[in-house]
């Protein structure tokens, strides 16, 4: 027997070009029905005097102080590089001369 949830799952699967077997359609339709019922139950509890939340705990971003620091010494950094020349890092060429 076809249910509205099964028909909806089949329609969305068709739009996504996903082939589902009959037992998969039944299982997913049952899962979708549980999800919809859960959302309906939450909607019953959510009254206008209950503020909407995106997270159960208040979140704040923690940033370090933006304080200027001395830059790294170029010669010291280049000394640690596998290859360098003319004050720059040397890397293997990956593109031909035409590029």
C-alpha cells in the first residue's frame, strides 16, 4: 500500500535520480514520518514566549589581541628552505615555458 510519505520519498528520489528498492522506500518513508512528527511535537512546545535558539549554550568567539609583532628574519627563514636564491624560495617548475 502506498502512503503519502512513501510517494514523497519516491518523488524526491526520482528528482535526484536515485533508484530505490521498494523496501528502501518503505524504510525511508517511515524515517521521514518520524522526523515530521518530531518537528510537529517541538512546534507544539515552541510558544511565542519561548525564544528561538540556534544552540543550547551561549557561544562567543574568542580572539587573541591583534598586536603587531616583529616579522621573521628573511635570511633565517631562507636558510631553512631546501632551495633559495636572490632572496626568494626556489621551487621546481611545474608549468612549461609556454604558460
